[in-house]
C-alpha cells in the first residue's frame, strides 16, 4: 500500500486548478501574441505606406527640382540654377533605391518603378543634360529647337503618370492589407470565445471528476460506519476503499481502530467467559482442567500443562493438576512436578515473569498429532500470582505464534486467576474441615448412642445379675429357710385367698348395702305413691291420682333399673339371667301410652303409637329387658325433644326382608322404631353414644342431664335378646332408633357370635367416665360408680404385683367438690394419700410446707388463683422444677394446652376424666 | 524414645492385624446371615466388637469369629450388638413440629400417602409419626412402611409397648412437638410398660429390610431415616442416599437425623432444604 503511488485529494484538486490556470495562461499568451502581431502588422503597414509615400514624393520632388533647375539655368544661364539640379540628380537615385528595395516583395511595383527610373534617366539624358550643354554652348537655336519639340515635357508627363500609377497600385495593395488585418481581427475574436469555452469545459470536467472520486469514497466510508453502528456493535465489519488517498487513510485508521476494539472486545468477552466457566468449581483439579481447556481454546494452543504449588517439608513443589493436548492419544503430557528454578518453567516461577519463547530449545518435546510429532513454534509460560507469591504456573505451546492479543488475554486472565485458585483452595479446605467436623459430629452421635445402649445394657445386666445373685442366694439357703419360705408362701397364699374372700365379701356387702340404701328411700316413695294413687279419700283429682300412679310406676322402673345396674356386674361375669317367655304384644301400645303420655303432655309433644296389624300377638322374649329397652329409648326421645313429636312404631319384619343369618335364628323378627324430632346426634357420635356413660357432648349433659348409661344398657340388652339397635340421626332434625329382636321360644343358643358380644360388653364396661356421674341422677350414678370401682379394685389387686400408688401423696387442686370427691374416692382405693386444695393459693401453701407431694393434679378454672398461675409459681417461685404437675383441661381447647405447657405443666389430661387414662398418667409420672 | 517408637510400631502392627480380623469377621457375618456391616463406620463396629469380647471374655477377634461360626445363636446375639437401637418418641420434637407445619399441609392434598420409615428400630418414631398423622386427620389415607434389618427390634415395635420410665420424656417431647391432645389418650400403662392403643398400629406395616443390601420396594411421598446413616461409611451413605432418591416421588420429602446432612452428597442438588435446620429435604 505504501509502495503504491499515492494520489491524494490535495494534488487532485491542485492539479485540477493548475490545468485550468495553465489553460487560461495559454489562452492569454496566444491572444496576446495575436493582438501584438496584429498591431505590428498594422504599424508596419502604416509606416510602410508613409515611407513609400514619402519616398515616392521625394523622388518626384527631386525630378521636379531637376526640371526647375534646368529651366532656370536655360533661361538665365546662371549657374546658380544648376546647383539644385545637380543636387537632385545626385540624390534621387538614393531615394529611389530605397523605394525600390521596399518593393522587393512586389515585383509589379518594382517594374513600375523601373519604368519610372528609365523614364527619368531618359529625361536627364535627353532633356536635362542636353539643354544645359546647349545653354553652355550658347547654342540658343538648338535651344530654341530643342524646346520646339520639347521632349522633356513628354518625359516629365510620363513620370508623373507613372508615379500616379505607382501610387494607385500602392494604395490598392494597402487596401488589401487592411482588409486582411480586419479579417485577422475577426478570427482573433472568434478564437477568444472558442478558448473560453474550451477552458470552461475542461474546468467543469476536472472538478466533477475530482469531487466524484472524493465523495464516492467518503460515502463508502460513511456507509460502512453506519453499518457498524447499526449492527449492534458487531465489530467484524471493515471499511474497504479502493482509492489511495486520505479517505483510504481514514478508512485504514478506522479499520485499525475497529481491529483494536474488536481485539479488546474479544479480550473482555473471553475474560468474562472464562470467569463464568470456573465459577462454582469446587476442586482445584476441576478448576485447573476447566481453566486449561478454556485457555487453550482461546489461544489456539496445541498443548499445555497446569501446575499448582504444594508445600511439603517447607519446600515448594509444583504439582501438575491438569494438562491439555488437542488430541487424545496422549492425555498425560508434561512432567509431573518440578521445583523452583528447575528448567525454564522453574525459572519462570523464580523470576515471577511471563516467558515467551519463539526459538524452541532443541530438547523440547514435540507436540504429537495423529500422524506424527511436530515441534511447537512458540511456548508461553505464565506464573500465576497471589499476593506476590507464585501459587501456580501454566505452560502453553502452539504450532503457530501467540499474538499480542492472546498474550494480553492470558496475562489479564491470570491476574485474577490467582485469587480464584486461592479461593477454591480455601473452599476446599473449608469443605474438608466441614466434612471432618461432620464426621466428628456423627462419630460423637454414634458414640453417644452406643454409650446409651451400653448403659442400658449395663443396667439390664445389673438387673439380671442382681436377680441371679438373689436366685443364687435363695438356692444356697438351707432346707430350713426353704421350709420357712414355703411356709411364708403358703401363708401369703392364705392371706391372698383371705383377701380375695374379703374383697368378694366387700363386694357382696357393698351391693347389699347399696341395694338396701337405695331401696329404703325408694320403698317409701313406692308405698306413698301407691297410697296416693288409690285415692281412698277422693281428695285428689283424677289427674293427681294418675300422677301418683306415674310416680309409682316410675319408682318401680327406677328400682328395676337399680337391679339392672346390679345386674350389669352379672353381665360382665356372664351371669345375667335372661328369661324368654311368652309376651303379649297387643298390650304393649297401651302400656307405653300409659307411661309416656303424661310426659308428652307436660312437654307439649305429640306422641304417636303405631302397631301394624300383622304383628303377631304372642312373641317370645324377655319382657322385662324388652320393655326396659323401649322405655329407655322413649324416655331418651322425650328428653331430647323440645318440640314436635315422638313416634313408636311396631312392625314385623317380612320374611323376604330377613337375611340368611336372621332366618337361622328365628322366623319372627320384630322391629320397633322410636322416632323423634329432637336435637339429633352428629354422625361422628353415633358409635360413641352406645358406649357407657357417653352422650353426644358435654353440653348435652349440662342441658338434659342423664347418665349416658341408658343406651349402653339398651344395646347390651338388645344383644342379650338376640337382636340389635340401629340409629339414624341428623343433628337438629331428629333421631330414629330401631330395635330389632327375634322371637325365641327356646331362648338364645349361646353361639360364637354371642360370645363375642359378651366380651365386647365387658370391654365397654371397663372403660368409663366417672366425672360426669355427679351431674344428675346421682343415685343411679353412685350405684354404677361404686360397682365399677369395686370391680376395678379387685382387678388391680389381682394384676398389680407392686402397687405404685401405695402411700403416694397426691395433691388435688380443684374448686368443685364433686370432682374432688370422685378423684379422691377412686385414688384412695389404691392406697393414695390425698391432699386437697380449693384454689391455687392453697395449693402453693401446701406445697411450701409439704415436701412429700408426689404429684399435683391441677384444675385450671379456679377462683382466686387459676391453674396456670399456680403452675407458673410452682415452677418459678417455689422452684419445684421436677414435681409432676398434671393439668386437668377442657377437651377441645388447644389453646389451653399450649398455655399449660407454657405455665410448666408436666402433662395434661382432658376432662371429663377417664379413670383408665388417669391411672396410666399417674403411673407414668410416679415412676422414678 | 526408641522404646516408645517401638511400642508405637507394635501398636500399629496390632491394629493392622485386628483390622484384618474384623474384615474376616464382617465377611463371615455377611456370608452367614446376609447382614452386611462391611461398609459400616469401622470405629463404631470395632467398639461394639470389643464390647462383646469384654462381656464374653474373649481375647481376640478371631476368637469371636470362631464362636460366630461354630457356636449356635452366638451370631444372633452379636448381630443384636451391632444394631444400635437408640430412639425416642418424637425424638427432636422440633423435627416433628416442623413436619406438622411444613410437610403435612402438602401431604394433605394427596389422595394417598406412603411413608417409609427406614431403620425404625423399636418403632418409637413410627408411632410418633402415626400419632401425628392421626391428629392431622391423615391416618386413614396414609400407609407407613416401617423397616429395620433387625427382626427382633421389629417384633418389639409391633407390640407397641414402651418402658414406662421413658414416658415422662416422651410426654415432654409430644407436647414440644405440638401434640393436639393429651398424650395419655394414646396409651394405657401398667407398672412396666405403656401400651399404645392398637388403633395406632393400623396402617403401619413393619417389615424387615436392609438398607445396605436391599433395593427399593415402592415409591414414597415421605422417607424418614434418622440417625441411621451416621453408622455408615461415606460411600455407603452415598449409596443409601441414591436409594432414597430413587424411592422418593417427585416433590417427596426426606427426613434425616439432626446430625446428618445432605450437604456433601452427590444428590444435594436434587433436594431443597425446607424450614431451616430440621433436616427435612424436598426433592426438586
């Protein structure tokens, strides 16, 4: 490019102008020459004409002078007159000669002049000289004669004519010359305009050519620059200019700038890219591998190796962490490790300098390719520094050469790479430490669990050893001791037997007592109501008497209920007698109406009884239990119905509706339906209400009273009668209880099914709730409670070899005497010492003085100081952190339980209390 | 100095020999019983072997090996030694509380829930989970597969009777775990044991399964494996983690013990930890 001849804009423009100026000069010179030659010609013409005329006139004058002189002399003979003659005769020839020479280019005029000369010479010869000689000779005659024919005058005339002719010719020639000059003048004017036109055209052409060549390249450049600008910074585009001028230089400069920018962008992109590549890399090997492969790609390296410093015995080694060869034949290239100063690479570490070699040492290993081995052309060794120390070195080799840009890139990458390596090393160290700590934590956990297991094992072994010791001791005891032991055991057995008898007696005694205690007041009620009903004095209205009747019959029912409850223990024992006998169903409606109409009337309820016609009259079942079921169900229906109606429907189940199993038991099945429009029972409680002492919910108890025993007895009785009870109910709409019983003339054969029923009954009996017992129907409840507790007690004494409750001190904190009473009764039976506090304050007082308390049962809702505060104070004021405090909470309140936990309760148990649950909890918290 | 060095060298040799003996013993146990302790944490196994040697007065591991091979029932008792069954009901209550708060709402949306309790030991945590599900109303649609490699502890687990001495601590755990009711509603106690209500056992399937040798047997929504992996070497831990990952449904949950973590496992990235530090991970 530089060699090429440069043709810039300035010379272009300058040359253009020069051409135009030269043209102008040329035209002016030409014009000037033309004008000057024209002028000269004209001047020459003027002088020439003048001279010709002067000379002509002079020649003529001389001729005249000669004539005048000749004549004067002839006349006078005075010599004076001859002087001008001679003078003229001498001089005219000079003038003539001059004139003749002037006419050199005009032979015609010369000829004319020649004629003039000849004529003049003739005159001089014949006239002049002749006359003068004659005079001198005084030959007058001759003179006279001479003048007679006067030839002189003829000659003179001819001369004059000849001169005139000459002059005329000369004038004509001058005329022609002038015309010629005019013509030349015209040509000059024409030439002038022609020249102007030519120069103008040349100027226009040159200027247009020059401007065109300049503007075109500028446009090219502008176009390219616009393209680059619009390409979103794509710097790959280059400006191409074909001219060799300043624009080309501008384009070249711009291209250089773009090259530079492109290079820098490449640098930045690669820098950014490589940084993202090794982000999040966790190990130094992986980092080195990524780094090497990336950098090799960027620098077109054919092979490379990466070494990382490792300190061993206080000496720095550089260990190969990654290598790169752009073929797979030899993955493992480069030496494994080196020390500072070892070889070029070691030298590089020592000097902390980047080395680049383009002259490869002879012993340098070759880059192997698929086909052979090629020596690299350039090697690039770069130390990687962190805080001034070389922590890694990289060596790259290429078959081409490393460009400045590639070198810059590598240097820039390496500047920050030291930090990356260091942080990865740091991270690896952290991970290693974390792993170590995790392993240690796990190991600790393992050891602690093992220790726990071992301690448990040890404890077990100790226990076993103790047992074995005891056994050994026992074994080594002599016969006497054995006898004593046997004696003791026998006595104990006797005592146990006695205890059992005693318990049995207690139970019988209790039952008898209770029976007595209840029957006594009932007796008076029955007798008195019967007396009233008889209405001997007629003082009562019929209605009153009927009421008394109802009291009586209800009393009787109550009595029979008491008996039933007593019988419940028999049910458990399988001792309840069921007597199947003939029952007349036709009397059933009246009987029920008799009993329940007053209640219906009182509650303003409708009471319907339907008995279908096809119901057989004679039915075999236990009438007492059957009626009891119906009465229970009906009284329930009335109890839970505030408005609307209660309906009793009796019908026989048709044969085809009976199941196979039913038919196997009996062909006659009775279905008695008791439907009410009462409060109903939620679906999830349908099962529950048949359990002992269960009602739909606590609120029901408070509103309607009752023991919750009724349905449970009904269910069991129904089973005893060989049938069952079903329930359909919707809350708020009403309930329908269905009793289904078979007619069994021969009683119920005890089959497997029934046995299961019995065991189920027993299970149901064992779980019960005493706390609701006190709400109403106190008498019935007490009977039940006492019975069950009695039973429970027997069981306890039979099963518990060691009684954990014996002599334990339990503090009951409650403001409700009924709760206290129930708990106290139940717990004292097991040998617990009961202390009672009416509220939190009393509780704290007792705990302050009495350090023997084993457990506190804490009610929550109490006057003066509630359970939460009491518990909080026990834990904080009294500092009794370990004392088990069991809170008695309402069932559905999650919030309460959280508050209990916060206040420091050890456990909680929901009210109404379940004794089994209570005892389980107490066992848990009494265990040391 | 020399003597000390010599002692150290002797100790080194002794240790190498014992390592060899333990290798033999574990190989023998594996071949005889199928229980694979070869990849268990060696220090723990070694301590337990020594424990058994002390109890039985055996001098060398080879002596123990002889008994294992030739003495009837000895292997069984040794296997029992190897299985550490430390567990509690509602162990680390905050785990259960978090499970209740973070995991249960998601499980609630599922039509059925399969839970695998791997390494359940005597079942305390399985019962805890069952109680939790019952309280959250999920019990009926949940099935808990409780597995352990030790058939004897499973037998204990099936009984659902736990020593009464531990119940005070369990009660506390239950309350801290956010229990909705009184803990005593779930058990009846006599003087030795608290017997959990059989209804809790419904939907729990106890089965023998060995994490080391057995494969997955279903896809689960929740896998609980707490304080089991700590007994394994890192490699075995990794293997078991892969087994868990394969057995989890997408978005399924993995619950680990409080000293265990997924942090260094290869499967780490496939899980996200939910709710802080409770070691409950969700597969992503």
